[in-house]
């Protein structure tokens, strides 16, 4: 047993992994801190305002997986092209990614501007929550387009190892957001007291700043994501890109829809339940820092190794990534579990809501190892190796066939406590890892994408 584990801790993997992972993790940390600051400040206004912000963010929750799906597909191709030293392929990948992001941003912005109440009525029937959330959506309507553009540049930059610019941009954007939140939510230094609308204006300003800095920095530093010469990719490459991107887009879109359905169920359990989930969600976002930084870093290293064509290195990299995910998840899962009650007590909410939130935070910590291992296996390894179709089918079947089904059954039909319903929302994670590991062991996951003409 000891001899089998020794190779996983040899070589320069963990040093190389850490150099890539820490800027990515810091970027995720900054984003989560920004969200937590939003929720914390709105918590001072009351349950209705906090619930309204959470429900308004469901449009973003639906859009974000789609943007992440496009960015993931682009990152897979860009990492493999970078490993194969194919600069033209990186440019063509970025062009297709940008076009997709613009289309999604325009659709989301249209819904936020013209159909906010119709959309929000899926999640809440509380008139006060609906009115406040609709105003929020009207203000942040341009954010989808701006976020999509930023994500396209950020994903290509990270795929080729340029991870510091996205980190710095996130730091500046978060600082802008937190300061403006404080000024506009509470009306400090002579500014109007706008409440939830103030949070929306702060989000819009910070998103615009991030977009300008990401695009400007990429061109100024002459990164591969900065397209200076336009040329049309050939139909064969477009077909290969779509064959990879569409399953990812479908998977992430339907996965986001599944999460949205779960929030519909939480909404039917009452405003207090939504507020408790919102508080727990701030900590869950911190757990996602480590999960998504592990996924992104694993995906970059695996993708570049696929481009080089070194199969022996690939197998070892994948095993080392899974080991790193396991160890990190154990440590931070224990930390989050212990922080449940102290963190919940920081929010100005009724005692029963805070008690429930503490329970939900503990559940997040206990479930983190399974969640991180599942995501690294499915997204950081299988998808990065080009096996997007299998990874997508596995994710969708488990998300809808296990988590969503159980949440709807126990939440809507059986009216179970929110703690049990919330726990069941994570029921897919351990089976996901087991199936991903089985696929990895079979060797069928390796599908190079970047060698043909672009």
C-alpha cells in the first residue's frame, strides 16, 4: 500500500499545482467574499430584502453554469492547443467563446429588463420579495454580457498559465463592489440610501470595472486571449468545438436548472428557509473556492499534458490531482463544519433562522469531501481529457435522477425539514466520484482535441 501511494507524493507536482492553484483560489475567494459582503449588509435590512436578493440572483444562477460551460469548453481546447504550441487554435477557440458569451448575455439581459416578474414568480409568491427582486434585476441587466466577456478572456488566460491577471482583476472588482455596497445600501457620505437597489448598482459598477480591466490587461500584456488578427476557423474545427461545447453547455445549463428547481422548493418552504439557505450559501461559496480552484487547476494541467501526448504523465497527474482534492477537502470540510454556528450568529436575523443556518453550514462542511472529489473527477479530469459527453451524461443523470428528485420529493411532497432537504441536494456527489474514477480506470476518457487543423 505504501509503495502504491509513494509516487503520488513524488516529483514536482504539488509545487507546480500550488503555483497555479493559489491565484485561482484567491480569485474565487475574492468573489465569495464579495457575495458574503452583499448578503451580510443586506441582512441588516431584514429577511425580505435578503430573500429578494437571493431570488433575484437565480437568473445569474441559471446563466453562470452556461457561461462556465462555454469557458470550460474553451479552456479544454486552449490548454490542449497550448500544450501542442498551436497559437492559431487558441485564437479560433477564443473567437467562438466570445460569440457564445455575447449571445447568452443578450438573452439574459432581455429577460432581466422585460420579464423580471414573470421569471421571479417561479421562485416566490411574496409580493414584497417580488417587487424588490424585480427592481434589482432591472438594474443588473447588463451584467450578464459583461460577465460573459470577462469569463471568456479569463478562461483562456488561465488555460495557458496566465493566472495572475484574473486574480488581480477580481481583487479590484471586489474592492469596488464592497465599498459601493456600503455607500449605496446604507446611504453613507451624503449618498442616497438605496437598500437592495444600491447592492444592484454596486454589482453593475464592479462588473463593468472587471470587464474593462480584464480586456484591457489582456491586450496590454499581449496575452494569447487578445485577438488582434481575425480569421475564420474551418468548418471541421467549428464542428469539433461544438461537439465538445454543446454537451458541456447542455450539462451545465441543465445542472443550473436543477439547482434553480431546488431553490423553487426552498422558496415553497417559506421566507425564513430561503434566508437560512442564503446565509449557508455564503459559506458554501467559500467551499466552492477550493472545489473550483482544484477543478480549474487540474483541468489546465491535464489539458496541457493531453496536448503534449504523454500518457504516462497523464495517468500520474490525474491520480495526484485526486489525492490533492481529497486531502484539501478533509481539512477545509472540518473547518467549515466547526464554523457553522459562529458564522451564522454574525447575521441580524431571527434566532430560529440563525439556528437553521448553523445546521446547514455544518452540512456543507460534512459534504465537502464528496463534492470536491466528484467535481474534480468529472470536470477536472474526464472533461479536461476530452470526455465531455460521458461526463455530461453522468452529471445530468445524477443531478436530476438523485438530487433534484429527492429534494422535490422530500421538500414539496413530504414537507421535510429544510436541513434534510438541503442535505439531499448534495446526494449526487459521492456516486459522481465513484463513476468518474471507474471511467478514469478504464482509459476511455482520453480524447485529444487539439491536434487537427483549425
